[in-house]
C-alpha cells in the first residue's frame, strides 16, 4: 500500500512539474509554432497596424484641412478618409493584446453607440481626458462619425458648426479625436516593431499564456463579441429579447457603411484564419494549415474546409442585407437574424471544434453561450 501511495505521489509531482507558474500545458503536437508566430507578426499583424497608421495619417491631414477651411468639399474629403481608416481598423481589431490591451486600444478606437450628448458636453467644456474609461464612448472612430456626419441634417448645417460662434471648440474636438487615434496606434505599432515582436515570437510554447493561445483567444473573442454580437446581434435584438436596437449599429450617423464594415471584418477574420499575408494573395502558416497538419475532421470533412465553407455562407447571407443596417433592421430584421445565425455557426466551429483540436483553452468570459 505504501509503495502504491509513493508511486502515485511521484506521478502527481511529475504532472505538477510539467507546467510552470500554474499554467496548463498540452502535449507538443509537432507543429512549428515559431514559424506560425513569425508569419503572424511579420506578414499580418505589423502590416495591418502599419496600414491603419497610413490611413490615420491621411485622415489627420484631411480633418486638419477641413477644420482649417470648413467647406462642404473639405468635409467630404475628411469623411472619405474616415471611411478608409474605419475599414483599416477592422484588420487590427483582432489583435488586442500586448500593448493594445494595456492602453485599451480597441475600446478607445471603436466603442459604439457613441455618446452624442457626452461629446456635446465635452465640446462645450473644451476640456476632456480621453484616458478615462468614462470617455471611451466619446472618442474614436464612432465619435468622428458624429462630428463629421451627425451634427446636422445637411452638409451645410454640419459645416456651420465649424464656422459659427463655437467653431474653435468643434475644430479642437475633431482634431483631438484623430490625434488621439493616431497616437494610440503609433504606440501599439512602435511596441510591435520594437522589443515586443521578439518576445511574441519566442513565446512559442503550448501553455495558456503562450503567444499562440493569446492570439487565437483574442481572434475568436473579436469574431464572437465584436463582429458577430456588436455589429449584428445587438442591434438586431438577439441579446435583448427580440427588441431591436437600430441606433446601436456601427457608424450610425453615416449608416450606409455598416454593411461594408461588417463584410470587411469578416474578410479580415477569414484572411487571418487562412494565414493570408496582408495586402497579398500569398498565404503562410495559419490556423487552417495548423488544422490540416493535425488532420482534424468534422463529419467526414476537413474542419479547415468546413470553416471556410461557412465563411462563404456568411457572405451569401450578408449580401442579402441593405447597405444600411439601420434600415435593414427596421424593414426586415429577419435577414439580420439569418446573417447572425450564419456567423454564429462559425463561432461554434472555431471556438469549440478548432480550439479543442489545437488544445487551446478559452480564456475569456462567455456570457451568451455558443
């Protein structure tokens, strides 16, 4: 009996020592995680942040030109740059870890619905602190939507805010918004191109704090919470007992780009899943390749193909939607629900099937189920 107890103790000790600092370790599956992380960092993540930086620089220039010379023409130019920056943001949204998580990058960039009354109060006061959590809904791309598209019912009415008695305050707020967006992105990008990239790539183990685990968790969290729920589920009433919330759509004041932002986010998600190099048709190591390496199958079909097929289904359902999600919700919300269901199915495939195959533990709170 003592020998049995002694043997059990040794086995238990060995199991405990197989993890470090309390982390859960998984069996090494033989996949080259360092090559995976190198591709993600060099060919997807850093180029995505760099592209967003370029778009923000153009936006900064155009908003500054508009505030210097407020006209309908300069307003149109600033709006166009805002749309391009908003689309570019969809490609960096999945990577809210590292410095991005530290500075609340995503929350400061795209918290919506934006707080119009709070923005008006800020403009009137002329002072505000964008580092405060209470200011998340009064800044970022949604706040720019309000000050560029929502102040009036016509372009001329909006321009009047930048030429009237309080013009200085409106100009300051618009330029502060773009400056803050760019500063936050510069901070994240500089960290990636500095020491963080090497830290990220060398952390190629298989524990819950490894770079692969962190990246996959953030990728799926973004797809589930920000793409599926934020862009479609919440405004369509999925989480409010069927009561629709059309004013909660992304880019509410522009409205007719809500579908564009959704499809861009879906494309960014699929590109990352497939390991597609940013701005190129080339692919490298990625989640699809990882699943193929593990020969993962669902119902007799490669799981990697099941997931890509579901992305195709998502596009088909979204194609049926109005470019203006606000209009779609108020005229025929059933199509929004259908698009949500198609997106939800890929949450199941990736969050459950894929993560189980990769032996990655979900590390974020799930309050609405799968």
